[in-house]
C-alpha cells in the first residue's frame, strides 16, 4: 500500500520481498472494515476489492454486532475477503504503477549515512536509496537492526 502511495506521489520506489511469488501461506486476515474500503476508494481501487469479496455487516464491539448501514458513508459495510486476495490485488495495483518488486530476495542488513541507505540483499547485491521503510512484519529485521523497540506483551494477560 505504501509503495502504491509513494508511486502516486511520483517517488521512485521499489519493494524487496523474500517470497518468490505472490502466494501466501494460509488465509490470515478475513476482510476489510469500512474505513479501509473508504481509503481504497480515495485511491480509486475499492471496486477491485468489492468485486472479489462479500459485503456484510461485520463491525462489532465486545462481541456485540453493530449495524452501520445508516452511517453517512458510501461504504457502510465491511468486506469479507481473505488476505491472500487482498495482497494479490494490491500487488496488481503497484504493478500497474510500475513499482519494481525484487522477489525471492531477503534484506539481510543495511548501512546508512547522511545521504541515504545501502540495503544488503541475500543474493549478494545491494540497493541504494534515500530511505528504507521496514514493512517487513512483526519480527521486522529492519526495525531490529535500526534499534527501534517494539514494546508490549507477548499475549493478553488472562482475565
Ligand atoms: C495465521 C495468521 C492469522 C491471522 N489472522 C488475522 C485476522 O484474522 N485478522 C487480522 O486483522 N489479522 C490477522 N493476522 C495478522 C495479519 O496477517 C498481519 O497483521 C498483517 O499481515 C501484518 O502486515 P504487515 O504488512 O505489517 O506484515 P506482513 O503481512 O508480515 O508482511 C511482511 C512482508 O515482508 C516480507 N519480509 C519479511 N522479512 C523480510 C526480509 N528480511 N526481506 C524481504 N522481505 C521480508 C514477508 O515475506 C512479508 O511478505 C493473522 C496473521 C497470521 C500469521
């Protein structure tokens, strides 16, 4: 999503992804809430998701279902759509925006100076960029290498 946003702002951007293909193990998240659909709509891509999922009233609080069909929004519903489809559609979008995706290569480290960042890849190559953004998940190598903490608890305490 960030790569798409940057490309729309005419920023020269590239993605490094360790997975060799768009395939995603497991289904993971099951859909999108109203606000996310609104943001995708602002980018002109909401229909791509809506056409492949199932709209439904999915909002809730403390297991109490909330019907938001009278909310003043074009998207007063949620969307059931598995994460592997969400990622596939987003990848198609950034592909149209001509964002290069370096697949099958892991970021193994980086070094930074005042002018930018050298990003080391597992195939021995490196990329030079002004900025490096760690969109590499909860166990982020980028965050860890940059010394950025991820404070919190491993799991919810029992009640
Ligand atoms: C089994 C499971 C079930 C889940 N169910 C739900 C759910 O029902 N609802 C919900 O909201 N969320 C769910 N989640 C959580 C949701 O999937 C994550 O919150 C979401 O994917 C996080 O997005 P992200 O972009 O931060 O990281 P990720 O989706 O983890 O994306 C990080 C990407 O970076 C790549 N990467 C990582 N390290 C490197 C590296 N060194 N070099 C190159 N590439 C790298 C990874 O291959 C991956 O493609 C679930 C997660 C799992 C594992």
